[in-house]
């Protein structure tokens, strides 16, 4: 068994969650996993390592609807995926409003498997 030593628990995305670049309005990929400090995406658009992005992705709000989470992120790394023209991309959150952070952390906590 592999021990996860990350500081923040990560949630594997329970559904297909599109991630949009707010500057272009274009879906750049889908959420693979997320924590309160960052996220992993499967991206289908070319991205520049060490660049800053404004992204948005929807999560359930717990009341039968969804809320769009807006994040400013730093692209830390990118690796080719097995699918053509796709890659894995690791992002660190730089900006996330208090309200969106609380909603995101609640969603993560409520969907993590019990220990």
C-alpha cells in the first residue's frame, strides 16, 4: 500500500468535470483530482509550464445545483499522457476566494472515503 504524504487530502473527481480557461472561455481539459491547495488535470490544450492561469470548474453545491469555482493557478508541471495530444498538468492554487475555498473543501471532505 502506498502512503499519501500530501498535506491536503486529494479527491479523485467523481464525474467528468470540465475546466475552463477564463481568459479564452475555452474548455482546456477535465479535473482528475483536487485538494484545497491544487489540482491535477487531463488537458487537451497546449499550456505553458510555470505560467499563471485563471480557471473555472463546476462542483455540486449540495442543494441539487452546482457552483462555479474560480481559481488563479500556477502550472507547476506537465507530462504527456498516453492519449494523443493530451497531457497531465499539475497546478497549485494561488487565488481562491474564501467562499469558494470553503465550498471546495466541503465538497472534498464530503466525498472522501472514510478511513
